C-alpha cells in the first residue's frame, strides 16, 4: 500500500497511555497504515526507534524515516523479531487488533462484503494457512458451527451452517464474498423478514477471519512476550474491537497483575472508549476498547 485511507483509532488516548519520550524505543505490532506509528515517531526523535510489524506484505513504509524499522512478520514472533534487531530497551508496545480500512477497501481478498473477491481473508496471502473459502469447503458441520458461534457469536450460526453444507452436497461451493453475503442475507430474511441496520454478514466474516488467521492464538502468544520485552516503567496498550478479543486481553491483564514476576500495574481500570466526536468522524472507532498496563 503506497497510500492509506486508514484513520488511527483512539490516537490521543494511545499517546497518553504510552507516553513516548525522546530517544525511547516503541513497537507498533500492527503497523497497518502507520497512523499510530507516525505520531509515536514524532515523539521519540532524534534517536529513538519505532519498530513497525505487520503480517500483510502489502503494508509498506509510507516515508523514509530513519527512525522507523518495518518488519513483515506475525506479531506472535515478537520475541524473535526483537532478538534479531538486537534492541534491548523497549518503552512501549502497541497492538491495534483486527484489520485496517485499507484491507477492507481492497476488494480482492474477500475482506469487503461488497466485492466479488475470492474469500481469502488471510492477512498474509503467502502463508500456508487455509483460506476462508477452503474452510467453507472442507471443514465439518461441527467445526463450522463452532467457528460461527465462538468467534462471531452469530445468532443464526445453525441455519447458515446447514445451508453451506446443503450447497456443498449439491456441488456448489462458497468461494466469493458476495456468494457468502447472499447466503447469509437469505437466512436473515427468512428469520426476520426485515432488513437490519448493520450488514447481517458482519459476524460470519469476523468469525472466519479469526479462524483463518488464528487471531486468538496470536494474541495469547504475544501478550506475555510483550510484557517480558518491556523495560521497567514501559507500557503495553491494546485496542480490541469485539468482545472475544477484549475478553482475552482483560483476563490476561488481570491474571498478570497478581503475579510476582514480571510485575505489572493496570493503568485503565475500565477500558477507554472513543469520544462521541471521534465516533462521528470515524464510525470504526465505535467498538474500540483500549486497555493499558505498565511494567513495574
Ligand atoms: C487495525 S490495523 C492497524 C492500523 C494502524 N494502527 C494504523 O493506525 O494505521 C491492524 C493491522 O494489523 C495487522 N495484523 C493483523 N494480525 C497481525 C499479526 N498477527 N501480526 C502482524 N500484523 C497483524 C493487519 O494486517 C492490519 O494491517
């Protein structure tokens, strides 16, 4: 991506939480359009570094800032990435979970509901993880049902799964975003007979994306490594976008806060949410929750 349309969420609140200072090193585990990184970079000059990580090979450095190092990798490999770069003192780590508006707008990887894009949904299309289309084609009824229920809290998980299996049995496979949207919309029309305000496909797409990318596994792996990597006084900030993600982060912070080592303090007793003004300007921020902890 040489240009970005992504608006960073809770930017001021993230800066307040991480409090970057001149000559510090910070890690942005989800670089995306670089919005948060750019603001952190302005604060850590002249000699600090921002390590930007993103799994999506389409993500590119937006300028030639010498203080920014961009790494194309999975943030679950944080420990290895830090070791390879030889950075010893880290003062802040940021995770801004989920997908960016650039990916949503790209149309050809299945992220957007509007497109005829192949249902890939991998953040890294070169990885050997199964695509969403392969999951819909090969996973058992039970596995599909669990994905839609557990990762999407989809109320129509059962009829949607049944319909996918029925189509499969007649030799029809759901391979594009619009085919899946149509199948889900039909189930919603049958059940509710009216159009809902939000696109009824949101939850199923979210569920498939989580499964395709093993998003919960990645979060569970990175959180302890992020705390371990921080210098004393350093902070970890996590923005989540739905209850499943936030639950993992909240429980991890709670459990980590009662441990002796490494010791952390919870800075945000309750998650910080976007102001009405931000939600109006950037509707994506509506479901964002920011939690911050400090290593003590
Ligand atoms: C919400 S966007 C981040 C936007 C960014 N904070 C900004 O202001 O532009 C999330 C980004 O995280 C990336 N991502 C998702 N899972 C990842 C993972 N396991 N490792 C590295 N990057 C990941 C996605 O490719 C996406 O670009």
